[in-house]
């Protein structure tokens, strides 16, 4: 009630800034280093046939170690360490942002999309579906994981050219990729490692996982389509909308490209450089195991060559490069702060303890309930170990003997791991790839999480139904 007797207007609920959200998570981990007993598993290096040696957790070797509670000053040291350890990914985001910014400044994007829009006019849904199918197949095969991050800017450019916002581009590329990656039938980095540890034939259960891929892709496309319908009806409902922000800054427009312009040799050269750059990243990832450093080098070369061949000149290229980096500074900081979360847990020696205590309840239930508990335990573990291969190496040596003792099929145990590791990839703030992709799209994490949460709950429900059915029929 206001002083004059009138009813005071309700204040709109504001979500915390992503920096404050992540820093609060760092503080929670700091407190847990004082609460959770310190412990470690013994590990052994094992040579996997046809692969590189792996360091595996030895089941039954968890033991207490001297506690390492973190002092308050360690919080700030962890933040510094997080930025240092994430340096490669941070600079990759800078270089990628600069490369795309320069590509736009050359006018190449404008003239290319003038021609694309003519082909898909009135059929934007087909363009979205085609991109998501392509990305999901690459994700299911294990090719598009970190690589999806490199392709998000292209999805954003296409989305804006179709008249949508950055979130649609993010959905096409990132959610499309992880629609396949999260349940992938050919992902040797997650399902392959898990099956090796479970002593199952690599990529066995192929047909069932292809079905999961199709269903998950359909759900993801449906979710993105619902968002497209929502922003068409209410443009202010965009995940990027801030009160007072002109809608023209959020949404692209095919009309903004104007009449057809000549497609010059400079535009052709810039297109070739972009295709070779992104194509090189994909091929390099699949065939030569490229990582972040080579992604960064590729984007840096793309930025420089595009500026020079695009007619910006040396000074112009340098100036636009700095401006391009400036557009992504906030996102780069998110990556560093996110990494600080795991730094605190590692320094406090509580990561193994968390994994150990979360795995204990699984053996207390029957096989059907146990399989579902295994699923949700892996969801929680994924928050602390966002790497799919890292989580497989950490938890599968524990899950396999627990599955045997609980009469849970090993194939079901592997699937519980894959669902648990996979679905959460699209929401956990400790995932550097997710946070980087959101940064590139300039989408606030808290808004994104609220939007995606119902979809995640639906995936959880369907995942539980699938595990219940598979365990009931004794899927091997």
C-alpha cells in the first residue's frame, strides 16, 4: 500500500544476473568443501583396444583423505584459475565473434542471404527443420559436440535473415546438435567409452538408440517451433528482449537486405574463406581430433583473411576485429566464472566424494527403480562433471558393479548414463560449451533455463519410461 492509500504497483520479478548466479554457485561449492568429507578414488591407466589409454576410477577404492576446506581468499583465486584454465575457450569465443563480425561488415552475409531468402520465402519452417536434422545427425555420430559451438554464429545469421532472433539460431544449431548427441547411436566419446567399460560390444543397441534420436529430434524441433510461433505473436517474448530495447535490434529482417546487390569476387572470396574455415573445423574434429586451440587458430585466420579479401584493408580489419571481440566480452567472462565452480570442488577434494555418495542409493532398490535412480544420479553428477567422456570414465566403473549386484542390465546401465549425461547438457551452467553458445547468441542464461526447463522435464519423463520398458524386457 502506497503512502497515499493507493495500491503500489507490483514490481516485476527479476532474474539474477548470470554473473551473480554463477558466483553464488561458486560460494555454494566453497561452503560444501567445509561440509562434505574429502575423499578420492584410486585410478588406473587402462589401454582400450583401438583407442588411447584411459584413466579409470577403480570401483571399491573410495577412501577418505585429509580435508581441504577452502579459505575465503581461495574463492577469488579459483576465479583467476578458472579464467586461466578456460583461456583457450575464451579466446576461441573472441576470435569467432570477431570473424563473424568482420564477415558481416564486408557485406558478404547480406548478399548471400538475399539469395537464400528468395529460395525459402514462405517456408522458413523447412529451413529450420533441415538445419536441425543435419546438426542432429552430426551430433548422434559424435562429430558435433564442441564443434556445434563453432556453427552457432552461422545459425544466428540465418535466423536473423529469416526475420527471427538469435535464440532461433541457437535452437537450430545447438539444440539440433544435442538432440542427436544426447542420445547418440554413434558417439564413441560417450556411449563408446561407457560400453567399453561395461564390456559390451561397442555401439551395440544401435536400433533402439536410433529410435531415441528420432524422438528427441522431433521434440527439439517442436520446442523450437513453439518458440517461433510465440515470438511471431508476441515479439516482446523474445529471450533477448529488455524493456526499452527496439525490436529492430533483436530481430533480423529479410527486408533489411534490400534489393539484390552484385555478387562480386570479394564476396565470393569471403564465402570461400568461411566455408573452408567451418568445413575445416568439422573435418578436423572428425578425422584429426581437433580441439579448441585449432578452432581458435582457424577463426583468427578467417577473421584476418576475410577482412583483407573483403576490402576492409589492414587498418580496417584491425579496427573491426577489436569491435567484434568487444561484442562478446560478457560471454567470455561467463566461461571463466563457470570453470571456477569445478576448480573449487577439485581443490576442496569433494568431487569424488559427491560422485561416491550419489552412487550409493542405486544399490538399495530393485532393478527397475534402480535403473531410474541411476539415471537421475547421473543427471546430478553431470552438473559436477559436464564432460561426457569424463563422466563415463568416472562413474561407469561404479555403475557396472552396482548394476550387476542389482540385476540391472549392463546395456540399461549404459543407457541410464547416456540419458543422465546427455539431457542435462542443454541446461547445466557448468557446461562450457552451453555457456559459450549462449554467450555467442547473447541469451541470458537464467531466461534460457526458464524457457528450456519444461522441455527438459518432458525428456526426463520419457527417459524414465524408456528405461522402465527396457529393463522390464531385459534389454541386452
